[in-house]
């Protein structure tokens, strides 16, 4: 392998020919440009997803009241400004799909895996630039199809983001079960193909293209996180693809994989022998690893940023790697906790309860290691660091409620209430978004050669942090009070009248938090063109990406790729003049290499 790495190190892929606008910015095979494409596409999809969530919140807070925003954005789905009941479930469906898959999976993983894997392992580019380009364009096409489904006459998919049959399997079930659902399935099939191509590329690159001296135990934790995330994706995404293909066959070719004994308006349909619960098993076999496909990259980014801005070695490097591997393994054997109320055998429920509670151990290892790294560190409180600490906070608070939902006896009482919404938005949605924001603030100088405005970053963090808890913390209580999720109005149930004021407060926090994301968008897009020019290593960081020139060049390094002599976390090491020692600095005579 070393000979292969040497040959690779001196190969610049022959990228000296003149590039056109199309080959540089559109059909680029350069991992740095593809990372930007993922980031900007994911950001646009994020804006769409957040706007949907704000419309849902306004509907729940002020049901059946005319709203000019509904009239402007929803057209025929909001006659005289009053939201139609059918479109509410469609908003839930497309919002969940966009945020989970298109923003937090592709936007987060696609951006930072592409940007950092070659730069941090010392590679000229990804193993296959062409496959990388195809991966992005499949993601882009799937995004376009998902958004276009909103313009289908009968409406977009409306079976919840989990698209359970029979609503999703019978085109005649409701408006959102028709062409909109077909587009949802087509979009997801293309998205899964994109994700698999990307994941295979990341795995091969990490295994084969590390520079000389970059052993697996010298890799930054970011790379470990991206590497293991890609492996989880390769194992679990094909299962969702099989579920989608079987669902397409049920919808279009008369099979009954997920349908049995269906009556519509008294008429017996010809389906028999299928099981909708089978679909749940297939969906959640991806659905739960998906939580960690979203979370692990954010946790890896946080490890890097907390160590850099604490000016301390990351605490328990090997324990952190072990926890990533343990989370990856356990995440594939806990999916049944989403199905405790599906009539599951109680013994099987107890098995899934056990494996679910077990995953708290490696998660706790990560949380304690972050806190110990911060302890007595020389903390640099820039926006990236604040978002990383915010992630640790939401990861802990959201994770604690997971213990309740992981226990079958307790889960049955709060399943399908707002308690579940609060839990997974905190532990997965907000935590992963914080990781994404932290990564953008930290690596923006590497991506665009300019700095983001730090003061706008502080405003963005504090308003977002307060509003995130303002939205999701009260949801735990209305969930315990029994308020069901996905209902477009609760005004028909006098039992829930007392909770309406809480819903109004939640919605006000959501509207303020959503509006202040404009501060981030302004900061992001204006800094690309007018931000202060970045120096080569603005955060005085150890990892290899900060040894490349500020100006992007093909092959990343001019001349030979630097060799690695130490791990990535030699901060404040005795015997050195600076409080950081780059990985490319050889060990002094008698100096020991640290690896906690």
C-alpha cells in the first residue's frame, strides 16, 4: 500500500489544462467544489424545509384563521387564507423528508466528507472524481423532483415522512397518495443511489489514499466519523431502496407486499397476504441508523472544533473511536423501538428495549469526553465553538428523553405525541444543525478563502439557541399531556384547550428563530464575496487541511504531499514554543507521541 500511496502522492491527476466555467463550477470533479455545491444546495433545501415547518406551526397556533402567507404560498390549498387539512400532512411529509435526507444527510455529510476527507488524510482528491460528480448531480436531481412534487395537481406526498402503507401504497387513498407519492418514491430512489456512490467513494478514499505516516490511529476524529457514517449508509440505505421498490410494485403492478384485506367505501380490494408492518421493519432498519448517519458527522466536527478551541488534546481519543464504532454497530439492532405499538411480541419489545438503552453508553462516553476536553481549557469562544458546545447540550438533553422512548412500557404512553417530536428534533435535528453550523463557521475560510463576520455569528448562535429550546422544551410537556402529533388542528378536542397557549408560545419562538436564520444567510453569502481575507491557518489548528494554500489548487498541495509524524491533537504540548504542533512537524529527539 505504501508504494501506492507514494505514487498517489506525486500524482497531480494531470489537472493543468485550462478549465471552462462549466468544468470548474458545474460539472466539477474537484472535491472542494463539489463540497460547495452540496453545501449551497443543502442550504437552499434547508430554507424550503424551515419555511414548511413555520407554516405548520402557524396553523397549529392559530387554526382555521385566514393567513395571507398561506394564501400567497399555498394557493388553492389555502382557500381565502385558511389551510386545507390535506396540505398539512403533506407539509409534515415533505418537511421531514427534506430536513432528514436532503439537509442533514446530504447537506452535512456530503459537504464536509467531500471537503475534509482528502484534505485531512493527505490525498490529492477523492478516489473517483467522476463518481463524486455523479453523486452530487443525482442528489441535485432528487432535490428538484422532491420540490416539484408540490406542483402536482393532486398535491405532494401526504403519508407522513415515514410513508407508511396503506396511505402510500394505494394511489386512490387520498390526493397525496397519487402522483405526488410517485415523485416522492422516485426522488428517494435517486437520492439513495447518490448516497451509496458517495459513501463508497469516502470508504475507498480513507482506506487507500492516506499520505505517508497517516495511520488509522493518527486520523482526526472527523475522518473516523465520516468513514463510519459511510459504512452505516452502505449497510442500511439499500434496505430503504428495497422498501421503496416493493412499494412502487404495490402501487403500480398489483402486488401485495404491504397490503392485505383493504376496504374502500365498502368495496373489498383484491389485495391479500401482505403486511404493512413489514414496511415498518424495512423503513426503520434504515430509519434508525439514519439518526447516526446524521449525528456522527456532526459529533466528529464537534470533536475537532472543541479540541482546537480548548487548546487541549481531545480527551480519550481511542475511547472516542471505540464509541463511534459501538454506536455504528448498535444503531443497526435497535430499529424495533419505533414499533412498540405495532402489536409487537412483548418479548421482542424487551430485546429492543435492552439494545436501545445500551446505546446510551457510547453516547455518554462522547458527552463526558467533550466535557472533560473543555475542562480547564484555554477556551476560544468563537461562533464555531459556541455551536459545538450547543451541540453537546442538545445531545445530552435530547438523549435523556430517548431513555424514556426506548423503554417499551413508557414509550406506549407518549408514542405519537409531541414528546416524540421534542425528542428527535433536539437529539437529531437541532444537534445535527448545530454541527453543520459549527463546521461552516470553522471551515468557511478553507472553502472560500474569506472569514465570516464573527459578531453576526454570535447573534446567530444566541438567538438560535434560545429559540431552539423555546420551541422544543415545552413540547415535552404538551406531549406528556397527550397532545397527538400530525393533527392539523386540536380545536375539536376540549381536552386540549388548555394547551393552546403553549402552542402559541412555541410558534412565536419558532418564527423568531426562523427569521434570524436570515442573519446567517446574509453573513454566509455576503462573506463569500466581501468577507475579510483569510490567512492560511486562522484557528492555529494541527490538521493537514491548514497546510494547503488559501487559494484552491488542483491536487490540494503544490509539489509533494506532506508526510505525517504525529496525531492531530498536539495542543499545548510541553517542549514546544507554540500551543499547537502541526501533524507534519517531526517528533523531536526524545519526544513521545501522545494518543490518549
